[in-house]
């Protein structure tokens, strides 16, 4: 399922969650900045995914400013409210982006994360990214499964690691 990744004001993609509620996924638009800040200010629990999102509003603003400076950002909405953000930001490895996703607490566990990951992967490939990379705590089962559903695989994992690394080669992987 592909979102239009060219410039302009592209239409979003709609996907049903497991309860039949419709979720709309769009590319980030500058008008989304305010709602995105409020989304992360209200986000619970804070600091839970490798210390993200930050807990203090000033730190949230700094973090958002830094990640919005580049990459690919997708916004998910339900009933007109911003309920999710998935993004790919550049790394120091050419063509490789770091991926992350955050959903509002009451919308988790209904397939939205998996759907948004798949849309983000297809959009990243369309934009010319060669691969995606992320870190995740193996105990974050819904995150790990949602990433695996979209094609990510563990690079290395030992029981001694708090964070594990997952990667996805966008050139080899076929659409999810
Ligand atoms: C991680 C996150 C994006 C996953 O999205 P989601 O919509 O909740 O996940 P999905 O409903 O698509 O479920 C994905 C898989 O996890 C399973 N799952 C969902 N909730 C689960 C839970 N609480 N415990 C174990 N497995 C769970 C689902 O059954 C599904 O597995 P399956 O495909 O084998 O059936 C979302 O939970 C979230 O935003 N969490 C907080 C932020 C976060 O941790 N981000 C990741 C940072 S690395």
C-alpha cells in the first residue's frame, strides 16, 4: 500500500484497525507540528521506549525540532485526531534511515502499528532509502512483532542486551 511521496498535498491512505475503526495515514504537513507536539505532551508512558518520548515539554520541542529537520514523517489520524507518528531519520550511514513509531495508548494492540510500519516501509523505499535500522527492547513484544510484520529482522540479540537492533534491506525486500 503506497502513500504518494512526491511534493504537494497528497491524499492519505485509510486503513481499518481490528475494531473496524478507520485510521488515515498522511505525510507530515507543517500544519501538523502543533498537534504533534500536543500528541507527545499527552503521550503515556513517557521515557519508555529507549527514553522516548521525553517527559518535559521543552525537551519534547527540542526532540521534535531535531527529528522534523529531515527524513520521512507519517501522521496517523482517527476521527480527525492525531493518534500516531512514524518516522525515518537519516543516520551517518548513507541511504540508511533510523525508524521509530509511537501510537496513542488507547489505539495500541489493534493492528495500527503493523499497518503504519508497512506504509512507512513502502514510502521509504519509494523515496529511495536503501535500508532501515532501529533499536528496540526485546521485551517490547508488540513493537518487535509489529516490526517483524513489516519485514524487520534482528541483527544480533543476546539475553544480556537491553536494546536489540533490527534492520530491513529495502532493496531486497519485496512489498509487505
Ligand atoms: C509499538 C507499537 C507501535 C505497536 O503498535 P500496535 O498497534 O500496538 O501493534 P499491533 O496491534 O500491530 O500488534 C503487533 C503484534 O504485537 C502483538 N501485540 C499487540 N499488543 C501486544 C502486547 N501488549 N503484548 C504482546 N503482544 C502484543 C499483536 O498480537 C501483533 O502480533 P501478531 O501480528 O503476531 O498478531 C505501539 O504499541 C506503541 O506505540 N507503543 C508505545 C511506543 C513504542 O514502544 N514504540 C516503539 C519504540 S521501539
